[in-house]
C-alpha cells in the first residue's frame, strides 16, 4: 500500500503535468490563431449597383486587389443571388475583367471594362457587359454612397 507521502508526490506530479499540458495548448492555440487570421486585407471593398435585363446586380469592387472583386445577380424568386467571381487576379491587357460563376449548367458571365487594380478616387460608375445565351446586355454600375463614408 502506498504511503500518504507517495500519494502526495504522485498527485503533485500529475498536477504539474496537467498544467504543463494546458500551457502548451494555450501557446499552440495562440500560434494557430495567428496563422488562421492570415494576411490582412490589402483592399477596400466599394459597392456599386446596376440593372441588367430587369434584374439587380451588385458589384463589390476590391479597390487595391481587383481579383477579390465579385458580382451578385439577384433573380426574382430566388432567395440567394448568383455570385460571379473574377476569373483572374489582375485585369486583362485591355483593363477588362471577366466574372464567371461556378454553378453547373450556367454559362453566363460578365466582362467589366476599364478596370484598374486600384483607384485613387472611386469612379462614379463602371461599365460592363452581361453575356447570356449568345446575347449581350450592357450594364452600368453606379457607386453606392453611404452617408458616413467618404468615397
């Protein structure tokens, strides 16, 4: 049978080990959290709105990194809009950016003109075209101004 002194020694060792494990876990989680956060945004999201073929389209322009921009097409009767992402991280040679969706069976897309990677001052409007079933629809996006933000 173990003496009281031996029992105390074992519990003290177990206690110290458990605190050691807790401290190691805390340091691991702090390190993991830093990795999970990644690199902070290097762009400013700017909102634009337009209409194409009677449907509302929202453009979120990532001023500073055009590849993070997206378009959201709202279709009446659908709760979720169709999201179109920039197909490349930079504009084409002609400053055009193509926005494609990843839904199966949909082959529509947008091409935005005069897109720059960053703007000193946000443009009042941006022009583009919506391609659907071999038809082309022009679309003009107007800057959405917020009263508390200075665009």
